[in-house]
C-alpha cells in the first residue's frame, strides 16, 4: 500500500470513530450508567422505570428535543459562525471568495497558495 493511501485510511478511521462510533458508545454508556447508578438504586424511580428500555425511551424522548432546541439557540447566537471563523482554512477560503467576487483574483490566489499540496 502506498503511504498516501494509508494516510487516507487513517484520516477516514479517525473521522468515523470520533464523529460517529465514539459518540454513540459514549451516549449508550451514559444511559447505562445513569440507569444502573441512579434508577436501579432508588426504589421510587425503579418503580417508575421498571426496565432499561423504558428508561432509554423516555430519556431519549426528552433529551433529543432539548438538545435540538439548545443547538438551535447556539446556532442563532452565532456559535456555528464563530467556529467557522476559528478554522483558518474556512477563513482563508471565505476571504478568497470575497476577493474573487470583487475581481481581485491574484490576491485570492496568494491567500489560497498556502493550502496547495
């Protein structure tokens, strides 16, 4: 295998792991720990949430809408834009696009030059 191909596989692995698998595992881990340490040890809660499936269903029914609302509030406040501005590639790309729209192509090329491989 070529080094570039191995590097690509490594990058794809890290993205798949961090964006999807680690998130899913940590989320399931959180639900299991909460049920085991909180619900199963308090008799009143144990009577309400008789099994893990019921607890998970009710937890998700409440947690997902709250997370969506918080994400929407963060988005409306400009949290997403702030994150994009912190990314130097996005920042340079945005600047270059503005320069191109203004007809200043050579300046845009100079800005993007550092991102060539």
